[in-house]
C-alpha cells in the first residue's frame, strides 16, 4: 500500500506541483473563511433587522432560503478562483524551479571540479543571496586549488633540487675520495 501511494503521488513530489497545489489550497481556504464570515455577518444583520425573532428562526426563515439562491452562483465563482490561483501558483513555482535549477547546475559543475561555473541569479532575495554566496565560495575554492597546485609544483622543484644537490654532492665526495686514494697510491708507487 505504501509503494502505491508513493507511485500515485509521484508527480506531486516535484516542487512546482506542490507549490501550485498549495496555492489552490490557500485559495479554497480563503474562500471558505470568507463564506463563513459572510454567513455569520449575514445572520447577525438579519437578526438585528428582525428583533422579534431568535437567531435560529432568522437562519431558518431568511438565511437558508437566501443561501439556496446564492450557493450555485458562488460555486460557479469558485472554479475561476481555483483556476486563477493554479495558474499563478504554477508561474511562481516555475520561476522558483528555474532559479533552483541554476543552483543545481552550478553545484553539479563544482562537484565535477569545474569551479569556473557560476550561479546566474541577479534577483535580490534569499535565493539570489545564496547563489552569490556560493559563487564566492566557488571562486575562493578555485583560487585555493590554484595555490595548492603552485605549492605542489614548488615542492616538487625543491625535492628535485635537493635530490640533484645530494647526488652531485655525493659524486663530488666520491670523486674526492678517489682522487685522495689515487694521490696516496701515486706517492707510494708512481
């Protein structure tokens, strides 16, 4: 059962669709709250205009018949409201999804070792600030890797110089020992 529910709601796991659905739910909640307070205000108004009747009598005799006339028209207005909220929710979610996609592309490039990739987002909000911060981190990482490479090359050069110096020094020392031995032998037996 659990895997069925995951498969059934797979399209709604995407950010874009979840945000669009949330716009619809907020619109429906706002319409419900507006209708509820309209009913309460209407009942209070009708009760004040008919002081001889109780609130329940006013609701039964005046409010419910009025609702029977108004409700079909109100339901017809709910459909365009839901469609408009879905449209604007989709547009907003698409815009945010594109911006997050720019972040994802840059992060993938950085994971592959390409720190020259930058986040293209000039909007001055939290996502834009996050992208600019990531760009700063990537440029600093690129600089540190370049310095690390330079240091590794310098270390290798120093190692080679040390090896060359040591081998030349050893050869000179060996040659001087050999010359000293030859000199001693030459003195004994020219």
